[in-house]
């Protein structure tokens, strides 16, 4: 069992809101990358469905500690408000690693 968790969040975003969304998320990540338990993250877009964006984050925390420690950060407030204001659909899911591969 790994000591890391992976948070995968699927966003459905109208093309008119995508620029604002990505700009705000980049701003939020200027803070996230400084968090002690943060490992890595990436933001990807479905090549066949540009309104589907996936955010992939790896943390050295449990889902419970993440929700308590990370979601209460002040820098997340504006981002959370923007998601509601722009009516962005968000589907989060937690994963734990069962195997890892790296380039030899």
C-alpha cells in the first residue's frame, strides 16, 4: 500500500469559461506547489472533447487530511467561487497506487 493518494478531478467546462478557469487554476497552483504534502500534478484536456478537462494531483496525505488541510486554504476560496459562478461541473475521485513504472 502506498503512502500517496491521487486525486483526479474531471471538469466539464464551456469553451467560453476555459481561459478564466485555466488562469485561475494556474494561480492556485503557484501556492499548491509550495505545500509540504504536494507531490505532483498535471492538467490534461480530452483531445476529442475539448470541454472535458482532467486535473491529476498526487499528495502524501489521506483523503480526509487533504479535505481538512488543503481545502481550507485561503487561496482556494476564489477558485471554488469561480467554479460555482461559471457553473462548471466537477467530478472528483480518490485513487491509491497499486503499481508504479518508470522509464529505465
